[in-house]
């Protein structure tokens, strides 16, 4: 089986926050999560994360999903991987991918393609490289006729070597047994006095094994951030990459101002995304929708032909040809079915709204099961919480809920039934009935004139 070791010991001092660097976020997700996602996407699931600075935060974030080991002292990339030797020894028959937890843009394709090359070539190590216009600071790749001979760090490079533009991304495939063996032979004999992981290359070559380099078509695989500005650049790069992928898929953007789309979001062709819209998590949006301006959609599924305008929607499902907004919040656990219309200042929570139902304005529907073709007047409230427990309301098909009705849960309004405006409904309403719970109108004739006279006297 193949392994991956992710180096996540960095501190990120210049970020000016006490947190391990790989936990800083790009498009709302820790860089470490991007790297883990790339491994999982390439079907590499046997992961070990090497933690260092504030390692307990890494454990807390991972919540036991993957194994971690601690590098207590920062003695170089080779030393970091050494900490994972007990993990590697459990699985020595396959290959091991080494990655940096703070280089978020490594992609599954690069991982799979480089593994294929690594295996086909019978290599002991395959370095994932990229070509950069400005290679300053990175390890340079020294190519030979049939592979590579070494990686030379900036600080150890001759002026000619510094001209080389192919650089070490910091990601590698090793044959696991060869990695373990070569780690044992590393020394600190270099300008920085560190255990360089890159020295494994000449160690393996000296043993007569093969080392080669896989040049990624994605130059962003090397990108990382040392400070907040760098992190903002990573966000910008990720944002633009994702938007351009959606453009290729037929999604329409008239501008990209304030639009942020998470890397796992799926959007159908012909859908228009308007300014200020943030789509995140496992959100899926169908075809021919208009989403925005200023929508926030998290972990939700939206059907086809739906229009959302100033809507916030969390962990919910909105079906086809629905129209919602402006200024509507759909809270978790809701399912809005085909053809529903929801107007301004409405909140829906943990409720089903049946087909063609209209909730025009200023209404709260919480913990309710609403049928189809129901009409909500303005200002309806489902009173779902009595201060101790929550209860559900049931509103059946074709019911008509008058303006300013309070439905005190648990309560049911039967099929086609009406509630009179201003009623507070505490008992079930049978089908086709009208429920009124309010005082009769009392008219006091001449009241205003009397009042005026009294005031004049004073
Ligand atoms: C390393 C490579 C260099 C490559 C570059 C890509 C070596 C000797 N050099 O450079 O060829 O171009 O990465 O970014 O490997 N880390 C630890 N513990 C340590 C040292 C580092 O966990 O003791 C982690 C860092 O947090 C980071 C990664 O290893 O995630 C790379 O370390 P960094 O110091 O950024 O890279 P260099 O050693 O400069
Ligand atoms: Ca009201």
C-alpha cells in the first residue's frame, strides 16, 4: 500500500498569529486540508502528518482522522520525515509520497501521474518539480541523461546552478523501503547544518538506484505563503483558478467582484453567478440558475432554473424553478420544493416547503412540514419553541394562512383550511375549515373628536 507523509511543523511567524502555518486558510479551508484532499483525490488514504509548532492544534483539527507524529526539534526536512519512520515501517511494500502541508495547490492529477512515472521507471525516488521564471530560494534540479543527479539548495548552489529554473516543489515519491534506508544515512554536513531530505537522492544514487524528476504542468504546486500578503495571494490564485474552471464549464459571470467559490462546489452550465456571492462546502448548483447578488450558500443543493437573490442558505436543499429573495435566510435542514416562491425577510429553518407554495414576506417558518400550494400571508410566525422544547407545525396542501397568524406548535392546519388574519392558533384546524382566534372589532364612535376637545380644555 502507498503512504503519504505531510510535513506540517511550520510556524508562520510572520502571519502574527499563534497557529501552525498549515492551518491558515485558503478559500475557507486550512492549507493542510487542501493537501489532504489532493492525496484522497489520488486515492492515497494512508496518511501521516508530521506536526511541530503547536502540534496539538493539528491534532485538534484532524480530530483523529489521520495519524500524527511530533517533530520536537526543527532539524530539517529529512529529520521531519525521520519522525514518521515507525509509521512507514507498518507499510514498507509500496511507495511513500512526501508533501509540504503549507503548499496547498498540489493536485491529485500531479500526484497520480508522478506515481505512474515513478513506478514505470522503477525509481527509488521521483521528485515533483516545476519550472519557475524566478527560482530564487528553491532547490535546483540537476538533470542527467537518464534522470537527476541531485537537488542543490539556493545556499549551496554555484552561480551556474542558480540559473536553473526547474526547482524542487518539496513533494516526492519514494519507494518506501528505500526512503527508510536513506533517512538512516542522512547527515547535517551542509551550509545550514540540517538534515536535508534532498540528500536522500545522492545517497540512493550511490547505492545504484534510480532517481528522476516529474515536472508538473501546474506551476502552482510550489506556492506557499510566509505572511498575510502571501496568504492573500494564495486566496486570489485559488479564487481565479476556480472561476476560470467554471467559465470553461459554461457558467456565466459578468464580473467576479467578491465572488468566492469553494474548490468542491459544482455548478451547472448556463447558471449565472452575480457579484458578492460566496459558495462553499459541498454545494451543488444546477443549470440555468441565477445566484446573487450577495448570496451565501453553504453545503446545499440547488436544482435547475432557480433564482436566489440576497439569500443565505445553509445545509439545505432547494429544488427547481424556485424563486427566493431578497433578504431570506434558509437555515439547516430545510427542503424547498419545486416552484416555491419566498419573498423578502423570510426565515425558514428545518422545514419542508411543498411545491408551488408562496411565502411572500416577513414570515418565520421553523420546524414545519408545509404542503404544496399553501399561501402564507405577511407576518406569519410558527411558534416552535415554548422555552423548553421545540415542536413541529404541519400545514397541509392548499391551506391559506392569514396575515399575522401565530401557529403555536404542535399544531396542524388541514388541507385547504384557512386561518383568519391576526389569529393565534392553538388547536388543530380541520380540512376546509376557517379558524379565527381574535376578539371581535369594537367601534367607539366619536372617540377622536372627544379626545381633541379634552386636550383643548387643558
Ligand atoms: C525545501 C527543499 C527545497 C525545495 C523547497 C520547496 C530541502 C532541504 N529543501 O526547502 O529543495 O525547493 O522545500 O518549498 O528539503 N519542515 C519541517 N521540519 C523541519 C524543516 C521543514 O516540518 O525541520 C517543513 C516545513 O514546515 C515545510 C517543508 O518542510 O512545510 C519545507 O520546509 P522549508 O523550510 O519551507 O523548505 P526549505 O528547507 O527551505
Ligand atoms: Ca406577526
